[in-house]
C-alpha cells in the first residue's frame, strides 16, 4: 500500500514474491526525491507498506504499523510532475490548498524556478518531528546528476520521462 508517488523497485517486488514467510506487514524504506531524481532529500521514507491480505482485516493505512523495514526498497518522488499546469492543480488540490498562503505561489515562472532550484513550493520548513531534524534539513537540497540507482523503467524510457532525470528541470507549460 502506498501513494502513487511511492514506487517499489522491481527487485523489491521480486524479493517479496520469492521470500518464504515474510512478515504479515512490512514497511518499505524508499529514497525521497523532490520534483525529479536530481534532488535527493533523504533515505528515510517508510510509509509505503506490504501486507499479506486478510479478508475483512486488511485496510489502507499510511502510518507506522510495524518495526519491520526493508531497506533500499524503491523511490518516493514528491511533486515529480510533468507540466506547470499539473503543479498548479496539485497545489490547489484538497490536501495541499491550505499551504497556498499567497497567490504568487501559483505563478508559473515562480514554480519553474522552484523546481529548478529544488526548493519547497510553499516556502515551508521541512516536515520533520524534531527541531534537530528540521534544522538539519533547512537550506537547499543538493543536486545530484547521477543516474545510478534510478528506476530502470525511467532510464529505458528517457524520451518520455526526461523531465524526471537529473539536469532536466524545465517543465512544459501544460
């Protein structure tokens, strides 16, 4: 179970298929990216989970349900969107609308600049649970121009997904 932007790797899926007796619930440790695979935020995403289905008991949940965590399981790519129009749509959507505190946040030129810099679209502090973690994440996200450990499907279909690859921050208007 995961959000659409939380992507388990093919080797993770294969491992789980081949494994005898995995835990009934297992969280997937995903590498966090912002806007594209150029901006690696951290390696601490754990909300995606795998469940052995039990009729009447298995329910979608996006919170910690177990201490079992499978390392290096895939990718979480927040706001990895193709067009500026889609960025505006998502920013105004129900779960994000309260973050749009100023109308200039929706300006296409500003959004494009934010994407290329790896900045937060809402000018917010990092979403962390301790002051220590917030302070550690304040400031720009470093750029990575490496394609190592990126989804193989992305690398095999670069013409279609070029906007997600490092060094290709310019988005279509929409």
